[in-house]
C-alpha cells in the first residue's frame, strides 16, 4: 500500500511540475544574403525566453518549411515550435513567424517589417511578445521595441520625446464641509446678515499638466490646478508606471501649495487659508507609445491650512508631445508649437486665477 502511495505521489508531482517545451528555430532566409542571421536568431531566442514560462530550446539550423519544423519539434519532444522566415523586399526586410503546435496546428502568426538590420533588435522582441501573448504587433508595442521608422513618424502619432503637455479636466468631491466658506451680506444701510456657510458637493477641476517620462518607468509631472471657484495651486508629482505598453497603470504622490478662497468675515481676517499640499493618486495612461497620451486618474488632495481642506477628485488629462526640430530641413515649426502652448497655457491659467479670485 505504501508503495502505491509513493508511486502516486511521484507521478502527481512529475505531472504538476512538468514544464512545457518550446522549440525556437533560427529564421530561414532563402536568399542566404543576410550575414547577421545567426545574431538575429539568438536575439529572437532570448526575447522568447523573456515571455515564455516553460523551457525554450533553440536549433541553430533553420528548417525550410513548417512541416520540417513540426517534425523536428516532435523529434525533440517539444510541445510547440516557432518557425520564422526573412525575405528581402526592395530596401527592407519582411520578417514572418508562426507558432505551431506539435500536431501541426497554426496557433498564431504575425508579420513585421525591418527597414535596416538594426531594426531586427526591437522587431524580434516585439515578434516574440506577439507570438507568446497571442496579440498583434501593434498591441505588442512597448517603449523598448518600437522600430526606427515608427519613432520618426510623428504625423502618425508615435512618441517623439519624453516631454508632454496638455489640459486636465474633472471633478473634485470635497470631504464634509471642506473647501467651504462663510459669507454674509453687508448692505449699505442696516446691519449685516448672519454668516452663511457655502458648501460644495462637487466642483470643477481644471488644470495644465506637464509630464516628463524616464526610461526606468518613472515620471515627474508639474501641474497648475484650480478647484473652481474655491482654490488654485500647483503640484509636483512623482509617478511609477507599471508597464511599458499602450495601457499603463500608474500610482504615485506629490507635494505642492494651494490657496483657498478666504471667508468674507472680519472675524476670520487672520485665518490661514493657504498652505502646503500633499496628494496621492492612481490611474492609467493610455496610448503610451504614441505622441498623444490620455491619463485617467483618481487623486486625493490634503491642504495643510487652518481648515485642513481635502477631497477626492476624478479627472482626465490629454497631453501632447512637442514636435522635434527636423534637422534635414531648413524649415522648422519648433518656435510656433511651443509658442502656441505658452499662449494657451497662459490664457487658461489667467482664467483660472480670475475665477478663483471671484
């Protein structure tokens, strides 16, 4: 009886811990003119290993078709095999790859284009992610696997630089009687009325955001914000971006200074309405690999003034990357674009200040 128990335990553990095996073949290049084909194959294998959870085997001798690839996978006792081809088309290279099961079924396939040999480094990474995750090349794009042509295609929305600027709009929901103020009528003749407390269940949040992204998935943003009509201030935030894909969750916090509208009461003339501000925030950045970002976030502000004003806000920011100067042309709009941003920002900030001061 004990022998059977030991046998069942060993069999169960072998099944549970058995790793699936994936065979990666060196890409097949029929023209045999690509001198760096072995290096491309190694880069492809390393990228597959980064995404595949099982064991990856590599065969440096390419197969000429999918049938040979499947037969070799069966011979090496692999569950799946990646067969890829590279073909020359004019001045560019066409890279196709298929993920096949050991039965010969095509699980997934994709095709990408390399404008030069250097493009194969990001392209192999992107192709490996696409095959293993079963997603398109566009969906597999990250900040680290965009090819050179995409970086230059600013008109099509690809990311150009690490600085973005744009508008923020949303709502803030004050906690309790926070961001409220007292006022009373003071007629020309007769006594003043009793103080009245004005409270808000929600207020419009309007701001101007500048954000700088770094290669280590960190970002810094500087914002001018107004909770209309009660407050105006500025924040500097430090954010951690969780991924490098087009949909990137983030979280972080920041510090700043905010001014809250004063009470219209002589008794409160010495009241401290302004103060340092702390915030925590979390949300998601959309279209991170593009020249335009959309940020959706939840943010909680605490103003260290006499009332300890605070509240939760929900907002959306749309930021655009500044166009880089075209060094290959004498014409440049590098002056016009920043000037446009400065004018728009100045008008918005001026309007915010005027509304907050009323």
